C-alpha cells in the first residue's frame, strides 16, 4: 500500500477494534482524522466507506512493509499520535488499546525511547485540547489564536496603564520641581 492515508485508516480500525467496543466518540475521532487527510466531501465519504469495510477485515500484515519502507520517522510518529487520539477519544486509554498501540509501535520499528517521546508530545497536545472531540482542529487553532490575542491585549492594557502612570508622575514631578529640568 503506497497511500499513507489508507494505512492510517487500517490502523485506526485496528485500534478501534482492540477493546472490542466501538464507541461513538471513536467514530467521531476517525471522522475528524478523515476530514484532515481527505479534502473534498466525496473523498471523505469514500474514505469513511473504506474505513467501514476495513473494520470487517483482519488483514493488517500487508501494510507493515509499506509503512516501514516508504515512510520516515515523522510520518510514523504522526500516525502513532492519530492512533492515540482515537484510543483517548473516550478520555480513557484501555489496556487492550495500549497493547495494540505498542504492537503497532514495534511493527513500525519505533524504539521504546522514541515512543516515549511521541507519547509525551501527544499528551501535551491532548491536554491543550488539540484532540478535543467537540472541536475541529481549526477551532482549536482559533481558540489558541484568540487566547494569545487576549493575552496580548491584556499585556497591552497593562503597558498602557504603566505608561500613563509614568506620564502622570512626570507631569507631577515637573509641577512640583519646575526648575529642576532647566
């Protein structure tokens, strides 16, 4: 399989099936991933239908060679984060899901230290709401932008108050000691 997006669909299905329980929040997370990788509505519809057919299939062995020869560490780490996002979509990483992810990690030839790094990055993004099931990635980016803008405005307001107080003090100083500046 040469298509990275197809491989993602296969492995997302594998994670969803890991605990034997397919939840609506997991489906929503998969749909969100599909929207990021497939741009048109037609592609998204086709990808979701492909995903549903993959859920019924158990042949995962053919993708390992493709993933290991055609994709670099960055692509593999992104894939692992997508799998973690599905596993955490119910805010709980179940043992079966974790076991399956660790199996995939080993099949992708990712070392334990590399996985710890990937997992750490994922948790940081997860805690910041990047993978929030109620928001799209664009909404998360907008929230981040507005939060930064609000912080900037707050800093600006503080700076303006500070500068105003300096001007007041300078004015008072000049009025109290008018000949000091000559």
